[in-house]
């Protein structure tokens, strides 16, 4: 089974009922999915890559305000979900990689990879984002994002580099 399929099934079967029961008034404000570093987010996972950072898990991305209101309680509820699902698990996070699943702020996720407080708007901002970071921000799958904050960031990054930056990056690769 592919990690993204497992993550979505885990969210819909184990996570969503808990969210609706305990955080129903926030359901329309949560972005849920799995994205970021890791072979499962890129769709390259296989039996060998399932030995670490793989298993039933998903991400819940919140606005700053929502994170202040329910972030800790939501993370606690997330950690109480069953660690084994469909015969897979528990997920074993590599040291330093614990942040990859569970609750986080949308801002923190994208800032980690872009260094920006908002989607890039200037050529200089685009120029500073490494290609691999764009891929890491836009891979995976968003299962739900009724508010649209997470999706707006992704769509801005999926628009890819402005033409001037794309040509500069190609030229720099030709020189090296």
C-alpha cells in the first residue's frame, strides 16, 4: 500500500470521526493531508522505505488563531488515535522528524521550506527558493481544506517560477 493512500484512509476512518465529535465547530477551518519530505509524500515509497517515517499518519494545518485556540488539544487528540491501522504501524519517526505529522500551523509548514511569511511575489523571493523545497511544499495530497489557506499557498507555489527566474536557473545549471 502506498503511504498517501494509507494516510487518507487513516484520516477518513480514524481521524475524521474524532475531529467531528471533539472539534466539530472547527472542522470547516482545518486543512488535512500529507505533504512534505519523505518518499511517501512524493509517491516513491516502497517496502524498503516503510522502515522509518512511514505508517498511519496525517497532518492537520491550522491558522495561527486556530492553533492558539485548539492546537494543543487537537495534537493531544491526534496522539490518541490508534497507532496501528489496516495492519500497518505504528509509525516510527526518525529523530528530528516528529514534526512531519500531526498538528502545525500552515505558516510554519511553508516558512520551513520557503523562508517566507507569504507566498513569493517578487523575483528575489522566487530566486531564493530551491527547487527541491518547491517540490517538498507541493507534493503529497490535501484531503480537506475548506478554509483554503493551505491550498492558496500550494497553488501559488505550483504556478512555478516566473519565466525570468526559470531561465536564470537553467543558465546557472549550464555553467556548472
